[in-house]
C-alpha cells in the first residue's frame, strides 16, 4: 500500500468517517450530483429515494394503494393474484381509502423520520382512479405538509390530468413507457380502455403511445420531473428501448429506469405462462450502459410493491396493516416536524462529508499503468455504512460495482436467498448465489467459510476477505490493482463472459437492513 | 339481457363501477361488485359495448346473464324508463 492510499484509508476509517454513516455507499448510480445539475432540479430530487441514487440510502418512501382500477392490460401483469410474500409492482395486500391512507402516512411518518415521499402507484393505475388519487393527495398535504407527493401511471389518462397534478404540487411523475412503436406495443398490451371503448392490437398500442408522449410533453412543460420506467422484455422491446430512450429524452424526461421483466409462471401473467423470459443481468447492464450517454439511468430500482413502506430494498408494509392503522387514535400520533427536520440536517452533514471523500477518491489507483486495464465486476457484502462488513452467509443481497483503475461505480443490487437460512438446502442456495454473481470476478466479504469459498472459486468468483471492515470504494480500487497484477503475472485467468447471470427481482420483505448510523 | 358479475372471478378493483351509465353496479359486503339486473340496460342507448365488460381486467367476469334475457327493444324501453327520452 503506498503512502497516498495509506493516508486516504486513514481518512476514510477515522472517527470522522465513522460518524458519517453510510459514507460512499451513495456515490454510485444515477446521482448526477449538484455540480452538473440545475440547483432547482437538485432541490426537487435530493430527498427523493427513487429520483436520486444518493438519496435512496438516506430517505424512505411509502406507497399508498388507493387506486385499484386500471385502464389497460399489460402482458406482464396479472391483477387477479396477490401474494403477501411477493414484492413486485402491481401487487398489494390491502386496499386503502383516501382517509385511511392519510392516517397511514401520519402513522408511518411519525415512526420513520426518514420517510420523505408518498407515492400512488396502484395497485391499478393512479390516474384511472383520479378522484381517489387526488383526494388522497389533498388529505396528506393537510396532515403532513413537508412530504413530497408523487405518482406513477401508464400514461393513458395523463394528458388531461396534468393541470390537476400541478395543482396538487405533485412534482414527480413516473410514466411507464415500454415502446414508441405500435408494432412493438401490440406484443405488450392486449387491450386498453379509452373513450368508452375497448381497443385491441395495434390501434390500442398507437393510442397509448400517443397519449404517453403527449402527457410527458405536458408534464415537462410544467417543469414537473418525469421518470420513465421501461420493462425490458427480451425479443419484444429490448432493442427498441434505445429508441424509447431517445424519444423520452427529447421530450425532457429526467431519468430513465430500465427494469428487467419479472415473469415467473406462478405469477400467472401472460408472459409468465407463455415462457417469455426476462433479461440476464448482463443484457440489462448492456442496455442501460448503451443508453447512459444520452441521459441519467436509474440503477437502484428494486421494483417495489404498490404498498411498499420503507427504504428501497426493504419492505416494512407488514408493520402497517389496515387493522393496525385503524386502531390508532389520531390524537396519539405525534407528527414531530422538529425530529424530521433534525434528521434531514444530519443527512446534509453526512452528504457534505461524502462529497469530500469522493473528491479525495478521484485519481486514486491511476498509477502503475493500470488505466488501460479492462473493467471488472465485483460483488460486495455490506450491511451499510459504506463498509465491507457482512458475512457471506448472512448476505441477502450483494452490491455490484464496475471497477476500473479510476472508479468504482455502483451498477446494481443482486438479490439472493439467505445462504445460511436457505429453505432449499445449502447447496441449492449456494448455487443460486453463484448464478446471481456469475458475471463478477470476486465477492468481497467480512468473512466466508471454507466450503462456500471453494464453490465460489470453482465458479470463477474469488471470495475476498482481506478487506473486511474497510471502506468499499478504496478497497475495490486496491483490489483492481491486485487483480490486474494477478492477470499480468498469469496467477489469475481472466473470466470469459458467460452472459447468463440470473436476476432475482423485488425488494426484500420484512425489516431489512437499516444502513444508517445517522438514525437516532 | 342484463349483465352479471361472476363473483369467483371479480377482484373488486372497482374499474366498472364509475363506468356504468345506469349506476347499476354496487359493492358487495365482501368488497366485490354486483350488477342490479333491474337497472342494467347492457349500455343500450348509451354506448356500443357494455362498459363493465370493456373495462374489466379479468376475462369472463362481466358477462350476459342467461337468467335475464331481454331483447334490444326491451332494453331501450328500460333505458327510456330509467332516464327519460
């Protein structure tokens, strides 16, 4: 370790950095950061976990499922089934009235001070239920005026709703746009309900696409931030999504979130039942990378439920059931604005420190002629605080970074079953992990047992515990040097591209890890 | 013929309720929806197709009720009776 690195790690690991909580967990993904962002826009996104990758480590969101009806049918959605153990869009365990939703927001906000955003994302389409959706916004803005409101829509009813959206100060809208070509669209949408009529096939897709793009234009004209979600369906719209990216960028969308299709047969969707596969992790990353030059890409989406509560990546909705909310006396709920503001101030302090850390990281590892070496993917087991601090067997998900000599860039989460508690036998769950990480050359852990280490190595994934309890990013940069050196000396054989890395989607259910030492 | 909702299929999503021009659709105690056959005109006189069927996300759920067959003239008369000319 050279003097510069030594010095740097000392800064990172010093008491100051410890206090800073989830340090450089947040320098990844879509956070364009204040330097290259309009301050007005930054103000809107900085506390929104879905719009700012950085914010998602600090702030939580909740969805209130007040909108059960939908006006279109998508081939990846089956509205009939709801499983409480599933975590995916469109799924919801209980429906809420606007009144109960406002009460729930109050109860959650007083329990979880990091909760800054309330969204309406279903379980159907928010704008196919306009009265319920806007009544909910009205009630929430009365009881919790500091909370940001957002909604998610398929866009069919959007153009005429833009004024109302603006009236309720909703400044974030997500539109799901899977195509801009009806020929592609007819393979995704069997029908839509529009102007008192059911439309099918190409006509349906044409109307939907026109309405989506018109709605997008009207939103951006009103300076409402728009995130575009696209479901990547291999063989249907995967190549076409680049054209979608260009069209939405042209119309002023702020962020593009390309998500993998979820299509298990047991979900009973058309795609699930017809064997339409989802993309591999490599395919998803390749598409996201190829769109990145044109606009911000979201990489931290967990495809959460329409009634999710908590930080992205965890789901605490089971703690706030209708029965529990109904039992709460509203007078017992203390909406502690001071505590909420104190939390936000603390986060700002933490972020300031992180920015300094990020500046110090720049250029680290550029020595020794490493800058020409190809990038590698490395998985990290972490419980947060920006540290390699989780036992391999306790990890329920891994963070994956793309590492070059200059930069360790967060590119996504890989969810796995808990190896130590796998209900299918340990060998099976270990296989699932090697599949989920098969594009990575290494996994950094706090500790790993001999057996899994051997299995991982057989799968071409080095289990590295030499950086236990050190900061993730500097460790990755150092590891890059070691790895490249190993390849040059012939000690390490570079990995052939496999292209078959499986994606397991959805947020973890139950109380997940709280990665923040800034809490409390 | 009035329409009926197959309760085994209905998810209670409520999409049909506001679309019915006759306000014939109401909630059941179980959170699902039902059609009052005395008020259903199959949307005759209003729309080309039955709105509940057009908007329902589940196939074979809002369907013609074979126990309640009426011809188009009868349905039109029903519409006039309910709403006037």
